[in-house]
C-alpha cells in the first residue's frame, strides 16, 4: 500500500512541476480577449421589385450576408420538411458543415435531389422516413423532388456565420459581426444576388443598410427531373 501511495504522490509532484500558473493566466487572457473582440450588428431592410414594378410584400425568402470573413461556422443541424407536396421552409440559409434532415411527412413517395454544385440524390422514401445530407461546399443549391415538379426549395450555404434570413417585411439583423469594412449582399431565387452595399461595422454599434433586389425580368421555366428529362405522367 505504501508503494502505491508513494507512486501517486510522485505522479502528483511531477504534474505540479509542469504546471505553470503564468501560462494558465495568459491562456485565460487570450480566451477573454477573443470573447470580447469588438463587434457590432448590421441591421436594415431589403426590398424586391417584381414584374410590372410592384414591390414584393413577402421577403421571407431573402438571405442577407457579408461577402467573406475569417470566422468559420460551427457544425449545426437543420430540417427541411416535405409535407403536402411542398418543401418547408422554401428557403434555408446555413453555414458550411451543417447537416439538413429531409423528413417526409406525406404518405406518398418523394425523391429529394439537386443538380446544383456537385449535386446529390437522396433516393425514394415516404413517411416516416428521413434522409440527410451535410453541406460542406458554399453555394446556392436548388432542391427538387423527382416525382412532383411543383416541389422546390433553395438552400444557401455560406462559409462564415454572418448572414440572416429577412423577415416578411424585409427587415433583417446580422448580429455580432467583427468590426471592419464589409460588402453586403442579398439573394432571392427570382432576382439572384443583389449588391454589394458597403458597410462599416463599429464596436458595440449598429450599422444600417438597405438593399434593393430586382426580379422584374424573371421568367419561370419548367425544370427537368434528375435525369435531365421532362417530368412524365408519373408526376402527381
């Protein structure tokens, strides 16, 4: 018993020999400084002009984002549901590394696929099954069902955490953006990317911005199925 106790005591003393209080304080100081890095918010409003010069009354399918940042998004999980032959929500903005679950809540088959970027195909399944995909590459992904051509969704993937989805009235807020100069953009599936608007973020302050999107020239066209062909009679 004495030998075991002596061994534990020697181990504790050895650990204390390598313990450096100064280094610990320095490390804690770095953590404190990083958590208190100067940052502010970007807030404002977007507007979308439709065909005929009319202003859109629902801007909830607009994502607003800065052009780039050294910060990387944390891995997360989101849900894009298939119900009543529709994707909900229609727009989903995420950071790289995020996994999206695609649950089918309909009693009929759906086949989630996209030909955007590198493309993907989650196969056929129905309620209560769910398929998932992790998005590691930034970009805009248009998602369809290979059986129901009326089903579509847009997934916007950013390689930083400084983005926001606009509210129905077009208002938005991107919180905690490190102080600095940025180019601000907005995206809607009918207008494409709008901007840039130059913004200057100050520490603990709020920068306001307005972005105008133009979808007046948009023409809706029938898309192809995952094989690049027109949807046939099997669509229902």
